[in-house]
């Protein structure tokens, strides 16, 4: 077993018991390895590929913000817990636009 820095690498921060310190990312700016490794695992698991390096950086930025949001919500005493899913590299506007398209599609069927 090898010791790693708190909170450690990977996606385990999103488990029901979240010990992630949100300020550590701002204080230790040199240690973004856990986000990069989590993003690489996320891309591999969900088969995401990006056409340009610029898009890759943009999607990783959105992923980082979504992970922060998930960790923040999971620290709150709510009746549910959030996890990373295949949409973690998407922005709210992307999700809203696709939800509208889905609603239009289903309403046009009836």
C-alpha cells in the first residue's frame, strides 16, 4: 500500500461520505493531478474523445467545475447524493438545450 496526499486521486471524492476539502484546490494550485487523472478515467469510461486540444481543455474545465458542484452538494445534509455521470463534461446550457430537443421530439409524436 502506498500513501497519497489527501484527498487522494480518483473519483472516490463523490462517495456518500465526502471528505474533500474545497479550499485545497485553491491553496495547492500545483496539485491538479487528481482532477486530470479523474478526467482521464472519466473519458476512458464513457468513451469521450475531443477533436482539438482547446476543446479538451474546455471540457476539463467544465468537468472540474461539475466535480466541485457535486462535492459541494454531497457535503450538504440532503436526502440524496450526486455522482459523476456521462454528462460531467457538459455545461448546463448543453443539458438544457438537449432537454428542450427531447421534449419537442416527444410532444411532436403525440
